[in-house]
C-alpha cells in the first residue's frame, strides 16, 4: 500500500482491514475503473473456497 500511496493512487482504505486472520484493502473506487472494485489481499486465501482456516 505504501508504494501505491507514493505513486499518488487514491486509496479507499488507508490501512488494511482484517478478516479471518488475513489483511485486505480496497484501493480504487469502482467509478474510476469502469465499475470494478479493486482490492489487495494478504494471507492464505483461496478465492474459490474462502479462507483456508474455515474449511
């Protein structure tokens, strides 16, 4: 996120949120990317099945 801030990317979240032991942050508002909400995810996460700790 620091690299994005240095490049003057407008972030929705200034610090990561936490969910199931993983960190994530939304980085662009959907109206800036043709309706696509973009996020960064850090941790062991399988987007198909959800957090591995919950399987």
